[in-house]
C-alpha cells in the first residue's frame, strides 16, 4: 500500500496513541503464567502483540478479546502450559520470540519457535546462550544463533539460577532470563552496565513475584517458583508511538498537539530528553501512576531545534526513536551526531542504512557510520518516493518527514505501520486535514 503525504501548514488537536507495545506483550505472558484471571485494558492490537496472543493460545491458554483494547486471560499457572500441536510463529516480533524462549525453557514439553523472514535473520544467541547455562535444552540454526529454534523440554521443569551480566544493553535478554528465573529453585540475578526499560520488573512485581532491584535498578534479583496471581492491568499509551507526533509538533510551524495518557517510564523517555535538549517546547501535565507505570499528558508546540550529540548511556532509552530523531535532526540547526547505536543494524531492518538512504532521497545531508549517523541541518526537505522496507518505525518517520517537505511524498509499503500503530495515518489526517489516502 502507498500513502501520499503533503506538507502541513500546522498540526492542532488532542490525540491518543495505542497502548504500550512492550507492556502489552508482557501482560499477556505473565497473565498466562498467573493463577486466575487477568484483565488487560489499553492493550495494543498491533501485529506484534497479536503474535504473542496467538502463541499463547497454541500453548493452551484461553484468551478472550472483549473489545478493541480489552483482553481477558485465563491463567494456567507456571506449569499449566500445554505442548503445542504446531510451530509457534512469532511473526516479526523479536520481543515475542526472545521472551517466550525464557518461558519455554522451563517447560517439560517440546516446542519450536519461528518467525518471518526478517525475524529469522535476527540474532538469538544472546538469549540462547545464557538460557543454556541455566539448563535449557535449546537448538537453533547457524550454531544456535538463528530461528527456527527448538526447545527440547526439561524433564524436571526446574532450571538452575545463574548470575549474569548482559554483554549488550537489551531489555529483551534481561526479560527472557528473568522469565526463565520463575522456573528456578533459588535466585536468578541479572545485571546491566546500562539500565534498560524495566517493564518486566514492574509487571513481575505487580503479579506477585519475589523480585528486588539494586544499584539503581541495574541489578535485578528474582526468587523462583513463587506463584503469580492474576491482576488488572491498565496500559498507558506507547511513548515510542507518541514520539512521531511529538517530533511532528516540534517541526511543523504553528503547531500545538496534546497527546493524552502516555507512559513516561524513565527508561523510555530518552526521546523527551533529547528533543528538550534540542530546544523542543514539551510539557508534561496530569502526571499519574497506572498499575506501577507512570503516565502523563504531553503538550508539544512548534519549536526551532538545534543540533545535539546522541550517544552513550542514553542510547538504550532512545533506541526505537532514532529514526524519528534523525528526521528532527534534518531540520535542526547544526550538525547532529548519533553514535553507539550499532544495535539499529539488527532491528526489523538496518535502520541506520535505510533511514540514511531514504532521507537522502528527500535531500537530507546524512553521512552513515557503522554505529550511527552524522546529520547536517537545517535542510529544506523535498517530497520524494520513499520506501519503508517493511519497517513500521521507518514508515512513520518518513511520514513525519513528508509533513515538512516541499511537494508530495509517497511512502511505499506504508501499511507496515500497523505493526505498532494501526490507526497512525488516520490520526495524521485528523491533525492535518491534508495527509493520507492510498
């Protein structure tokens, strides 16, 4: 599907973004492992989260869809999952595959995990190797590094706890090991050099797990084999989804946008910190807590931006927002340097290479590096025919670029935005009245 984007005169209005993708995944997983019923409101019905639901249904968990954002899960307990009759397909979701590996490692039965062509190229050894140290019997392609992945089952269904420091900053690796730790006798400890998103830790605590944090949240200790209890979960809006409209509000002249009910977990708000350091006019109002997760309404107004350096410890907090920050950098005064982001090379796509190539089609001045980009601005972007390469975040970032480009921008393979933001283009049309259409 192609989408045409025209230059916007302004953005005005109050919007809501879909529920947080990371929290939605974890709510389904812990709800399935808990005893009793879990009610999830604000659930993201994007393709990635639906892959998680489909996998757990194949594992014997009853999951009801009440309405467009409400899910009810009838938990089976830690050892209540059933051997699937078919392969578990994670689709394009790395979160589904990596976290589910932690859970499957503690089961008695045999299972196989696969995904689409993109996911089958993404590295899984970073999860498989520490799980094997815990006693998981896992085999995979390419010397236990690529899907499809088979989990042979553990006769005792009890793994060995380990103490593990993650070699790369990865919330998915940390989460997989903590989920495996639920099936261990003893305490599993996972430590990080750089703190990553902590949704798993918060949700484990909400479901009754015996979990504690030390060293400012960089070291997590989980005592295994404790029962989880079903819970009511209210999911805030996803700040990664909100980031596209936050950036758009900064870039399009005469704009004022309110994005209501957005999660502002510190481990996820790097995009706000970066944009604020660039001079963005961003205000957080109506701050509150939703099931252990902080939330607020975000008010953003048009703001001339200046270049900054994005590197070091903030990278894990902005890793999903680098594509839209690259667009913002094209319109900022000065030279923006993005470093230490080599992880972007192995996301759904090579986000460094693709963003650089597609924005150059629009006139951007970008030099690509192994671990980032050098972006000179401001440049007057020009409408062009660009391609998302099937990556939802690239599609939405290019749409925002189209809002400030002269002429018409055509985005090929634009429908992939539905992976995380099913009604993205509809909201875009509401705010501008000029964008959209096939």
